[in-house]
C-alpha cells in the first residue's frame, strides 16, 4: 500500500471528503471560518534513496490579483503582505503565480518512518495549512482590495 493510499484510508476513517486525482495526487476541501472554500492539493513522491516520502501541499488560486492591480502598486503591496505572512507562518509560504497573477500558498514536508507516522505527519501538515490559509485570507483580501478603495476615493475627490 502506498503512502497516498494510507493517507486516503485515514481520511476515509475520519469521514473527510476528498478527490482521488491520480496515483500520487489527492485534493481535500475544507470550509474555514473566514475562507469559504479551501482546497488543498496533496502530492506524494516516494524517494527510494532516502527511504522517505516527499509531500507537497498546494492551494492554487487562493485569490487572483485583478488585472488593473497587477501592473500597479497593488501587486507590490500584496508581495509586501506575503513577506510579512511568510515571516509569521514558518510552515508555509505565500506567493504570486506569475503566469496568471493568482495568489497561492504552499508547504512541503519530508515524511520519514513507517506508514502510521507518515500519514499522521501529512494529516497534521494539511490541517496546519488549512488553518493558516483561513487565518491569512482576510488579511490578503484587505491588502488586495484596499488600493481599489483608495483609487476610487482619489478619483471622486479629483472629479
């Protein structure tokens, strides 16, 4: 049984809803207290040399920076906010995907040990990522949309 299969068995036991995408990829959905839809993609890769499991956790399209902001000061403010969040939350990293200006959050871990410790480590990291995502969501949204409000107020004052 693969690490991914063991992890899915743990999710089944806890009655979590997930999508089994392929042999090494699972997507798990949560509803947070601040963020309505949290989807975490979990990628498993066995490293035979090190006898461990490499696990990547990704939340894509956390949000999208509106086009009119992507070339303005708004993008710089978002990146500044990410630097602050990346300093605060050491287990994850926030970044902007340059291809489509979407806001992403990611975490990686190396899971070592037997089947039980690996699936529990991965589960703990998934829960931690979901919690951090939910905590950071309003801060990032305020940062993205605050300049929009500032720009609208400037236009009203000028006009």
